[in-house]
C-alpha cells in the first residue's frame, strides 16, 4: 500500500498501523509512505531487508522484529536516518548498532501509560476474583445455584500492593490500585489513607505484598528477575501480574510454582517466547493469560502510530528525534 508515490522521502511501515493521522502527517510533509501487508504476523530480517530496498529514509517497525546490526546496516546503505519502534519497550532494538550507523532510534512512551496500567489493574482484579475461571464455569453450564464456597477469591481492599518497576506505567498502576486496594476514599468513614512506602529491596516487596505488578524495562539485569527462588519468597496466596516483558519471569519456574501452589494466581499479558506459552501454562486454572494487549485501546494505538511517525519525520527533516529512549 503506497501513499503519495512521488514523495521526496520514502518511509516504510513494516505493519499497517491504526488510524490515518500518522499517514497524513507524513504525506503532508512530502513523504512517500509504504505500508507492508505481508500476510505474516512476524517479519523476518530478510523480509525487512526487502522492504528497505535501495532507498529508504526511515522505517517504523514493531516490537516483534529483530532490529540489530544487519537491519541498521541495510537501512544506512539505503540512506536511512531514522527508525522508530511502535512501542515504548525497545528490547528488540540494538541502539548501539543504530548509533554506529548514524540512525536515530525512537520509541512511543506516554500515550500508553494509562492504558497499560489499566490492563494490569484489570488482570489484578480478574485474578483476585477468579473472573475468567468463573466465566468458563458458566459457559460450560456448570452453575447449579449459589453456594457459599463458589469461586471464593481475594478481597483487595486492605491488602498490600507491590510494584516492581515504578516508572511511568508502574506509578500509574500504583495510583489506580491505591484507590482500589487501600480505599482511600473511605476516609469519610473514619479510615485513614495508607501512605506509600518505598521498599528497601525487591525481596521485601515479594515477601510483604499480596498483589505484585511487574513493570520493569527488560534488560540483562531484569531477565528472569522473578525466578524459582523469588517465587518461593512470595505469599502462598499472592497474585502476580506481568504487563512488562515475558522474560522478566522464568516461565518454566512459574508453571511449577502455579502447579504446587493452587492459591497463587497470575495475570499475564506477556510471555517468555511469544507467541508461545511454556508447556503447562495454558492448563493452569490459577493463570489468566491474554495476548500482549496492554496498550490495545484505540486512542493509544493511534497515538503510538502517530508518535512513531513523528519520530521518523522529525529526524528526516533534520531535528533530533522526538522520543529518544536514550534521553
Ligand atoms: C510496548 O509498547 O512496549 C508494549 O509492549 C506494546 O504496546
């Protein structure tokens, strides 16, 4: 799909992206916009080299693509100046390689903060109240009438919420859960709001929290941050939510932990080797799994596409990249 075929600058998007604002702004600024419609969810390095071709000023890519030395070298040979991930996370991008070829890298923070935090909050509540399990039970025609012990879950009010990775998204999640779990608006009833506490170590959070949400960046220091030993530190009835990156949790250890601790529950948006789940995870009744949809609201996805386009456009026009993850 090509817009403005005679445009001066060639910008390629490796996937169709939501909305038209991002296309219009590139076209208005003299770009020829090419959108790849290959019927493949994940493009290979070779697919992307073909898309880059001989002349390409900038590329908007996706978190499923491996943006390393090979692609940045190909983009630089084609005269490229800019690459933007349509994601806030950029663990799929070798920024050093990009810098080596003089290509600026952008990401899309901000527009997905609340959307992602809302999914983490939804998973927290759904896990606490066993909503997915209960839904499956209804659909299977198993409901025979109200029972005192039917799908008894956890009450979040009054519980300790732990956030690991208190950046933009982690902090937004914490604000939402402050209302939910601590009931600060119940002050009128004489209850005092609970104040924030900065834990002295991650282990302290793991040991003390009833509900833990993970929001760190994935890098060498956070790979398998939640491993067998750390899972064992958590309360037997704790809830763990992950809307960051799958490899932050050792998923094999998690499956064992879920099997051995039926009251421990997880809500997962991301997986160690997407699109796959480690064997056994899909059979766990104490796990809620959704397909990496934390930023999937219309407003956010259009915002991400627009921000990615602005990143690439700005750099083509000679400005520093708008949203540079290095800064
Ligand atoms: C991101 O932006 O990094 C999310 O994982 C997808 O929105």
